[in-house]
């Protein structure tokens, strides 16, 4: 539409001028209207406030005068009643003095009140039953006062009875209905009690006379406001008016009788106008817009409304919006004519000016088209100055022509510099150690640096123009093809983490590729470029790191499961304490050859086997600490193999090679036996069906920092190496990774617990050693166990069994489980001790406080509600520091043992409790030097 610069500039100038003119007219019109309307709104607001003040002033004055009338009337009433009560009290006093009979005093009192009716106004009396006994109108005497009710609906004879009133009396407004007045009149009465006569005396006056005087004063206020409203004028037709809640127009500049204001409709909302005005005032809204229909059309108005709750009056000040807007509309019309005239004159001037500017610009455009056709690479290119360019012009066109000449010279210079830069960057690409390559859209190499040649082993001629799939494995090429396709479709760069390529020598390498899309000047894809990095060595390092990380995860998993197993073992030990303890007590009550004695011995054996299983769990969880001493491993291995040989099928051959000259380690013999038995039992199970060879060897070895072994965590030093090898069915990689997990087993249900290898690893690691395993399906399994060698020699110790040590003294026994408490009490009494038992730690402390020296020993469980054994021991030590204390627990936590020793507590006794262990521990605590 606008093919020339002149047309575009003329259109732009026209658009600017039109926008400016429109903006001026719009904002002028808006601001003038708003300013005039704001002025009238402020005026109406001031008028509203002024009238509000007048109404509030009249209301306050009305209240004050009405209050004065009420106060004057109530004072008179009080005075009359007070005088009457004085007369009644005087007559009652004469009765008390014996000067008058009560009947005569009553007659005189009523006679005086009757005579006071004429002087003091309406005065009447009713008794406690509500019967009127004195009244100016004799027709009411003897009637019940139940027909009198106050404004709250209460019956006067009940609310104002003499026993309900205070000494000062009370006021009430009520309706009095006489014989000739069926509707009743409102009365104000003051009621006071006469306790001596059990009467209520009331003086009353006509309350409606007071209200009538108030209404007359209200009419005067409205008359004053009418004269004020007649002088209010906003613009020409704005006014103020007053109406009440019933819709009655109280004050209006026009005669309210001329118009039925209750039926006027707000044409903007369709509601009754007065209803909209009342709703605005009740919602505390600032103003309301409305329009009222007339013969000349709808008149748009805006009203500010105020509500006076005391009178139920609504005050409105109406502002004529349309009337205020008319002057602004006239002003805008005049401005539009002036601006349109200026606009046409300016447009003609712009047209002639642009005609003079466009001719030299056309010559510049023709010259610019010829620049791309010139050669800028030859010597002297770009220095020709055409004579027809308007270079001599001093305006912007002349400066633009000079710029064209400078641009042409700079363009030649930049092209030559770009060629030099291209050669420089090519040299940089050849010098970097990462491979850089470019391909076309079909994947053929179009450019690459020497690193690509070195990675693949081909020279430049062998690679240029060849497709990349020639140098990648099939799986790698599929991934590369997918990546190139995604980059082409999305335009987003992509990375291939592991790209396997084959060099000229046939060796495989792992590359990491970054691929980018190459586009031409029009934005169309023309190929790909990328960077290749040899990551073969990094992958090897990452594989080693993954192996180490897997070992760390396994170690953390073992630690977490060990904590869980330790908690289970603690609860199980409490159960075994009752089982073994009560069984031992019953065994001691039966002779050795009896059938019950034999049966209970079997129960004891089962209990001890369960205890050993718990010890395995605690060993796995690293929560027990066995007494380590120099132990010879060779004899333990031989003993285990001898025992095993008698229980395995003849198809399994056992071979051993125990060649270690020194086979002493710091250990517990039971734990070493458990390690050998667990590993050999697993090996036998793997060969049970088809038979095979179990090969066990024991050698001494030295491990240095740089030595390669299957145990990555092995520290430098001298070790005893135990190898247990079988020719069984072996294990795959997944099984091999999980064999040390607790409760994982490949055995059939009922033939394995899944704890054997977990416990074995726990024992070996607690000795500072390590265990490794290697296996392949159908090729057998080999376990290598490394245990640190000891330098000490083995000393044999023996001791003949002794009878249970008896004793005497008083023992304070605390445990929260009643069965264990009862069992331990029987054991202690059987050993000769006097026992005081408590399930509650608080009660035990209170009894200990009463006589701390009463007890020779305290035995307490550790894990109890409200207070642990350690906390209880600290409490008792505070009371008596030298009291001997033994703490029992089913959890062999080493931290607990250290805390017990640190607190100065004498002994720790593990559960389940056995009578011999209990007896010997007590003797050791009470007689440490025996």
C-alpha cells in the first residue's frame, strides 16, 4: 500500500497528528467534565454536611427540652410518693407505740391518700396481691391491677410489688385504660414500696402530653429546614430534599403534593427511586446515580444521601450530571473545528516538503543496489566515487551519501579481515585437543580438525566426504541418528554421553558428542557441527567409583538393618528371660531323674538355642562386644570340618590345607566357629544334590597399600586368610550383590533364615577384617576371609564348676514387666536374699528416700516407662552415693555399657537372666575382694 518513502512519511505524519488531535480532544473533554462535576460534587457534599449539622442541632435541642420535661415530671412524682410513704410510716409508728390499732392506722393512711388525690395528682395504691385499695376513681378500688402493662409487656402489679422493689423505687411507662377510654393512654409512674403495710404506692401523670409537646417542637424544626432547602441550588436544577422511612416527602423545593414520589422509578436500575436512595444510605455508600423519566427524556442525576436514625429521615442532595456536562461538550465541538483546520494545512505542507526529500533518496537507493555486485577482494576495490550522488548537500541526505561511500570502503576492509579471521580460527581448531567436525544434512563429513583423525586413525583424505556411520557401531549409530534427527527438528543442541566408535586399527573408543544445528543466512538448516571428547579413561574411573559407592551403600544398608535387628533382639531377650528363668526355677524343684526334670531340661536347651540366635542378631547389629583374646584358628577349623563331615552326603568331598604357621587372632572362639560353620554349611547346601568338593585353606598373608585384592576396604598389615571354595551351582550377579543382605536366602522355605552371611560379615568386620566373594553360575563359589593376625601367644585357662554362691542382705528389685519381676524375686530369695520389688520407678525412689541404708543392693531394668535404669541409678546415687547398683538389659548396646561404667554403676547384667550369672554377679558386686 505504501511503496514509497514519501507515502510512508506522509501516512506517519497524518497518524501522529490525528492521534495528537484525538488525544487533545479526548483528555480536554474528560478533564473539563470531571473538573466541573468534581466542583459540583464538592458543593453538594458541603451542602449535605451543612444540612446534617442543622438537623443534628435541632435533634439535640429537642432531646434536651424533652429531657428537661421528663426530669421535671419525675421529680414531682418522686416528691408525691415520698410524702405519701412518710405518712404511712408515721401511722405505722403509732401502731408500734400502741397509740393506734392497726385497723385505725390503715383507715387513716388510706383516708390521707384519698384526700391527697385532689392536691397531688393521680395517686393510687395496690397491695401484695395486686388489688387496688386506693384510687381517685372509686370504680377501680377492689379491682386487680393485672390490666396494667408497661412498654416491655410486664404486668405492673408483679414487677412493682413491694417485695420486688428497692428502697428508692422505680419508674415505668404503662397504658391506663379507663371505662370511657378503651384504647388507653400512656402514663409515666413512679412506684415505691411501703414494707410496713406491704403496699405499693404509685404517682402517675399523662406521658402523651410530654410527647405531644415534643412533636410540636419537631414541626418547628421541619419548618426551619424548609426555608433552608428553598435556598439550596446546584447548577440550575440541582436541589436537596428530605423524606422519611415510609416514603413520605417531608421537604422538597417543589410542592410534594404535586408529585407522587413514592411511585418514581429509577430508570437506570428499574427500582423505586426512594428505595435505591434508602439502600445507598443504609450501606454507607458515598453516592448513587439515577435517572428519572420526564416529557423531555431521562434526566441523569447523582445524589449524595445521609440517614438520621433518630427521626428515620433520609436527606438527599441531587446533582444534575447532564446539565454540568453540556458546557464541556460545547467546548469540545469548538476545539474539533479548530484542530481539523490546522490538521489539513499541516498535511499539505508535509506533502510538498517530502517531495523535495524523496528525489535524492531515490538516487541513493539505486547506488545501494549496485554495491553487492562489486568485487571487494581485488586491489583498489571500493574506492570509486560516483559524481551523481548528492554528496555536496549540507542536509541529512548529503551526510547519508557520504556514509554510503565510507560504508563501501569499510566493507572492503571488513571482508579482508574476515578472511584473515577465518584462517586464524581454522588454526585454533587444529590446535585444540578436542575433536571438532562439521557434516551436511546427510551426515557426511565436510570439515574436521586433526583430533578427529587421531581418534579414528584415518588421514584427512580417508575421512572427508565419508558418512559417520562407517566409524560407529550399530547401536551407537542408532543413537547418533536419533540425536541428529531431534536437533534438526527442534533446533536445540543435544549431547550423546557415550558414543562407541571403531578406529582404523579395530579398537573401540568411547566418545562424548555435543551436536549443534548449522543454518544459512535465511535460517534454513544446512548441516551439523559438533565437538567430540574421548572419555574412555573417564568411564573406567567412573566404573571404579560405582563399585566403591556400591560397597558404601551396602555398608549403610547393613547399619540401618542392624539397628532394626538390635531392637527386635532386645524385646526377644525380655521374653527369653521369663522362659529360661521360670524353667530354671521349676528344674530346681524336681529331682534329677524325674520325667518333668528331663522335659524341663529340653525347654532350657531350646531357650539357650534361642538366646544364641539372639546373640547372632546382636552380633549382626554390632551391639554386642565379646571378650577378645588370642585364639588359634586352625583347631577351630578342624573341629568344625570334623563335625560337618558326619552330617553331609558321601558325594561331597572335604579337602583342607591349613598351612599357616601362625594362626592366632584376637577373637571369641564361638564367633570364629560360627563364621566357619556358616560358610561351610552354605557351600555344602550348594553341592547337596550333585555332590562336589569343599576346599578349605588357611594361610598367612601380608597386605600393603598398593596391593590389589578383592577386598577394597582392607587396611595394610598381616592377615590370616581363610578360603572356603565349593564346586556347587554358583550365583549370578544379581544374587551375588544381595547375599549379605539380612533375611535374603536362596534356600527353600524352612531351610534357611537369611541371617548366616549377614552375621558372618558382622563378625568379620567387628574383628577389623574383611570378606570377599566371587562366583559364577555352574562354576562354584569362593569366599575369602581376612582376619588380622595377633602377636600374642595362647594361654589355656581352666576352672572347675563351683556350687551357686549364696548370700544375704536386702535387695531393691525394679522392673516394669511383672513376670520378669516375679521370676527374679524367686531367684534372689532362693539365693538367700531378702527382696523388695517395685514395678514403678517413682515408688521405688520414694521408698529408697525413706531409709537409704536399708538396702544392700539395687537391681534395675534399663528400658522402663517414665525413667530409664540409668536415670533411676543417678537419682539413687544422689541420695546415697555408695549404694551398689546392677543394671539389666536385653540390649547389649556398647554405648549403654560405656555410660554405665562412666556413671560409676557397678555391673551390667545382660538378659536373659540365668541364676548362676545372677549369683556370681551379686557376689562380685557385694564382695569385690573375695
